[in-house]
C-alpha cells in the first residue's frame, strides 16, 4: 500500500470516529512528530525542536551584534566576587 492510499484510509476512519480520546491521541502523536521535544529546561519544562531553533537563531543574532561576553570577562567577574 502506498502512502497516499494509507492517508486516505486514515482520513476515512477519522471522519467516522466520534471518540474524542482517539482524536486527542492522534493529535498528540502528530504534534510530537512535527515538533518533537528535544530537551528540557532546568525546571523540567520541555523544549521543542522549534523552540530550540528559535533560541539558537536568537543567540547567533546577538553574537553577530557583539552582544556576548568573553571567558576573560567572566573570570574577572569571578575574581571580584
């Protein structure tokens, strides 16, 4: 069976179901494949692939704008504590 045929059969089954639990599970499965969790914040909050990419893009932009600190600057701060 090819992919298109499989999709059409799933669509037909979805149209016939009235079970919200089944629909919610399918939605969850699809959301995980489209935007999977790739990590967690220190507090346990999940980080999705899209969130992770946005954070990287923001960090790259800040770096390009010169908004960063060198290891020497951090070491100096530590010495002043």
